[in-house]
C-alpha cells in the first residue's frame, strides 16, 4: 500500500492571508490549475482511488485529480478536515500570530487533536483500502503536523497542490517526501522555519517550530 497526501489548491482566503481552517471556502482559478498541475507529479504511479476531506476546496481538488487520472473518486473522511480556528477564522493570520506567537489561539483546536485526527484517518484509510495506492487530498496544517509526528522531526509548511508521500512500515508509516522533496534532503534545523507561501494557519504558513508531542 502507498499513500500520497496532497494539499488542496489555492483559495481566495489563502491568497488574502486569512485564517481558513474549518470554514468551507472554495478553490479559486489558481487552485483549480494547481490541482491539474499536481497530476503531472502523480502519473508515474498507478493510483487506485482518490479520497479527501469533505471541505469543498479539498473535495474539488480530489475530483479534478480523479478525473485527470481516470481513477475513482472515493469517500470523504471527516477526520481529514483542517484545524478549527474557531472565531478567528476569516481574520488576518499574520495579526493572529503577532498576538499569539505560540499559536495557542483562543477557542482553536489543539495541534495534538489535529494530529490525532490525521493518524485516525490514515488508520481508517489503510483498513478500508488495504494493498491499494491511495491519493488523499486534505489541508496544510493537518498534513504538516501529521507528517511531523510520523517523522519525529519538524517538516516545512505544505504548499498548495503539493504531494507528500508515505510508505507503510510495520506498525505504522514512514515519511518519504514532503512537498515532493525527500525527507532526508530537508535540513532539520531549517524545516521549522520553512513555511508554505499560502499557509492554512497564517499568510506565509503555520510557522510553529516544534514537532507536536
């Protein structure tokens, strides 16, 4: 079995640097093109199914990829939704970070809870799609911190439309690539300071520096 984690394409809120989280914001034209561009990185592997978060930006990205690759569009998993930022959703992410530099946003879902959902989703996908190659479209923060937990180290911010690969190992998963780059080629001391250009958690990426425990 193999799993690719793909971040959805860009939305207007990504472009404007607004906290997006669980708000159901659609793709913009750039985001739809990013979904098509991702297909070029995926054609070398015979994929079996595309699954996703139920949020519209992830679901549309998944549908575009499924159509382009001529593979089935599978189910949506609630555990793959993005971090819930509560009342801060729709507000300036850079302003939120200046006010709460530790990212302990009031009323927001904790990073540990986000990671627990990410791991739960992977477990369910592995159970329901054993021995298949599964494309999984979801969101920047849940991908980043789930990968960090699995890798046991910080990883960079996740780019819109990027592909990160997981490989199964006994008892779990190993992180093969992040944003299409082999994990071993990403310096640990730089990873935490490498935000995505249009992050889920702030205008330049969710810049937390610690691997979630």
